[in-house]
C-alpha cells in the first residue's frame, strides 16, 4: 500500500474571524438550574435515603430488650397539599436494670398520605402492650421499636439519583453543548469557506489538482441500477459538502461502559468478601488467596473508572472533513478545533488508521480481533496554536481497501487523536470515516 | 453437469476480473439426469479467513429447464462493492454459482471485482512503536510500526 501524504496549514485567523455570540448568559442559566436540581437531589438522597439505610444497617447488631408501650397515636401534618400521617409512640424499656424511654417507632420516618396504612402498621403496638425493642448497646438511650428495613429508601434513592443525574447533566452538559455547537458553526463556516482554504493552500504551495468533488457529484447518477451491498457505504442523495464527524465512542459512553463493568465485577466479588469476613473464625487463608486476583482486577477497574473520569475534562477535538464522499486515492482537508485547556497538551499526534476486525466463535465465547494495517501520522504538533486549530490535506492511498461493514467481518478507517498530557490521562479520541468503494466503470472512460 | 463461462460486454474472454458497474456476461450450459429441473444462478461474495464466514448475493436468478440439457446467457451489472480483497485476517472473494438444489448439483466459477485486475492486498499488520522496541530488544523481527507508514 502506498504512503499517503499530508500537508499542514494552520488556520487560526479564519476561525477567530467567525463571530462568537455572548456565551456567558447562555452558560449561566443551565448551571444555576442544574445546580439547584443536583443539590435538592443530594439532600433527599443523604437525609431520606442513605441516612436511614445506614441507621438500619447499624441497628442489625443492636440488642433486644423488653419494653412496654406507654402511648401510641397518629400524628397529622396539614399543609396546602392535604394531610399526611406519621406514627407517634412512647415506650419504656429496661436495659441492665435501668429504665429508659424511647420515642423512635421505625427507621422509616416519612409521613404517609394514607391514615389506614399507619393504623395497620401500629396495630401490633396498642397502649399497654408488652413487646420488645432494640437497644444500641453502646448508647442505651438509643432504641427503636420496629427494626424492619426502611422500604421507603428503595423509592427515595433512585428518585433522588435521577434528580442528581439530571441536574448534573444539565449543569455540566448544556454549557458544553452550547460551546460545541458554537465551535461546529465556526468549523462549518471554516469548512465552507473553501475559497479561503485554497488561497492559503496556494500561498503555501500545496494547491490541489482539479480532481475534486465536482467530478464525484457528476458521476453519482450513473450508479443507478448498480447494486450496492448493505455492508458497503455508498453515496446518498446529499451533495459532497464538508462533514462534521462525531467521535466513534463518546467519552461519557466510555465512562458509563467501564463503570458498569466495574460495578458488575466488584458487586460479585464483594458478595464473596462480605461472606468471608463475616465468618466468626476469621477469613480462611485459602479463600483469601483465591480471591486476591479477583480483588486486584476489581481495584484495576476502579482505577480505570477514575482514569476515564479524569479524561472527561481533557480538551476535545471538533473535526471537520472537507468531503462527505471519500475514495481510495482521493485527497481531503481535515480541519479541527480543540475545545478546552489546550495548554496542557505537550504533543498532539493525529493518525489516519485502517483496521481489519473479525469476530468468531471460540468454544462457547465470541471473540473479536482487530489488526491495524495502515497508520499514517497526519500531524505531529507541539505548539499550542497549531494544536488548538489546524487543517491538513490528507491523501488516502490509491490502493486502500474501502470501508466494509458486515456482521462479523469489518474494515474500518478512523482518524485518531493522541495528545500527551503530563500527569493526566492522555487525549484519546477516534473519529470513524467512511471510504467508499470505487466509482462504477464507464464504458466511454 | 453444469458449466459456467464468464465474458465481458465487448466479448473479451479469459479475463476473470470485472470493474464495479461493468456488465458481466454469464453463459450457463447444463446437462442434467432428468427434465423439468429448476436452476438457480447467483453472483455473490463470500468472506474467508479468521472471522465467521459471511456471504451475500448481489444477483439471483431462477429458471426452469424443460429439457435435461440446454444453455442460457445472462447479463448482470457488477456491483460497487465489496471489491476482491486479500487481508491478513479477512479475504473477500466473488463467485458465480449455478446449482440445481433438488439434484444437489452445483458449479462455481470464481471471478474478481477489481479496478486493477488484482485483489487489494494488505501489507503486514502495523504494531505500536512501543511494542516494536520491546520486540527489537529480544532480537525479534519487527513488522512496520505506526510511526513508519507502510509502503
């Protein structure tokens, strides 16, 4: 396969010339709105979800003590939304010869809208009844009459987490979305300003031959009647305009994926760990040795989650490809703008890569194997200005295999950004590009 | 017995490669043990190599032969892709198949979908530069690395 070629032209002036709207106001509103949601969610999560859950968990080791119900009633709370009810009891219990009085009925302190459900709940505890309560042996003044699991947390925790996630997402994501949109508009403006680009290319002596997208568009109708496989990309009705390329896999998707794997793995391992350390005779040595590699993998996954999380804050490239339809042998202009604190990037290398990927069954498992067959460094940049925004002319090799996307066998092409950041996760973003199969044969050609 | 002959639109014979969008002329001759058989013709690609095999027919035709022998000519436009390919883990091959399913008789003729007369061949896989250094340390032969584009 022949080597592709690249030409570097930095275009900071064009990008800067595109007018930027006032982003301060646009960014502040979602941050304020989202923060209120997040704080409210966190408050509910901690005080109505995690706190009762923690108390219940501690009370599992409390000691049973005889007690007598002194009073039992239902408290009514009235507000504009109507009445709610909660149980109110006092009971006397004996602990190591001393009498104490308790008022805590259960760990579930919430008020309910239905009086009958509270009545049913309190039915086993009429005034004068002799029953048992549970006493904290470290602090005998602390007791609870009903030690059952506070079921309300099963509703409160997911509900409050939704608030936290939505609020956090709005506060964090919307300002970035706005900024990205602005960057895209700038990049589109830059990409569409082909005349300006060519002038710059001409100045730098890198002007391209007239073999351009116009030829491709005029040939497109000839494809009619020629079958095209679903596993091969082909031209659609759109014209050959600059294309903003989305990352192959978003950073958030990466984080969510690795977080799920981490939770799944550590969730299973923790069950064994709890049972091992819960053993009255201490953890068995054999079991500890057996579990050690699994725990290490779990710790590695946790470190990977942290690494991926930090990577979220890395500068992010917005990539524009000058041609929507790319073929073997064609040249195209690849321009980008890095959003974020680019001064942290010591070196940025951008690669054009081709990879073979095959999936096969091995025993009962399915394996996917990838092999890189082509890697061309499009740019190696160290100065901040070029890292922030550049454009490069890239030539796809004449004998390059086009993109092929069958179920188990694939050929894919991508632009990979690799940015070195000292003492921080590196920039690692990939953008898939489609190389189309050769244009149809023409009898008169 | 089934025989398949392939030729170009202009009558050229002997060349087994066809460009995307070119007209492929397929001549089928058959001599079967009985009359009234249903014959099928497919122009298809198949994958070979390490991955699970896959295939897709670009053209498919069926016809009934009243007599036990005969011949028929078809003209099909070759599709855009995938072009014939020789990778390290994946190969894509094109064939013309003609068969009588009821009798279990099948004939196959390979062809190439290409613009050059040869399948696209991949060089050796590229390995990361760091890995190449380690391999060199151990005196192993190093394939091309990502910092030295393949030629």
